[in-house]
C-alpha cells in the first residue's frame, strides 16, 4: 500500500514498514519516528546506522545482537525506542521487521 510520508508516496506493508529501502531518507526517518513518538538524537541515528548495516549484510537482528554490538547497552536501547525497541527502531530505520519480533 502507498502512504504519504514526508510529502512523498512511500510503499509500506500492512504494519507500516517500508517495502523498498531505497525510499528511506532522513526526512522519511524523522516522520516515521514522529509517528512512533520518538524524538531522534545522534545516538538514535548511530543505532539506526548500525541496524541498516546489519540489514545490508543480511545478518539477522536480535536484542541479543544489539547487546553484543558495543553500539548501545540494552537499557539505553529500551529508553531510546520505548514500547518494543527492535520493532520500532527497524521501522524507523526503513528495514523489515526482524523475524524475532512479534
């Protein structure tokens, strides 16, 4: 389905995740974050870049992987992306929801 995000027509799935990562940019990122009630900081972007790199390498994402990444500790990860940090962070990052998320 098509959704207007940042004044652009973006293809999303039924849960609102981008279908085509090429449509992601910082403007789209900011809008999705706003819909998720997340105000982005440089630390958010650091995590988002980490997630995108893992996705590009086709490496599975998990809370355990985040914990071992050295990018952020789990407590801070939950604070940055409250209410399901991996699910919300991947949505904002423009990548598919990990299989480990319900």
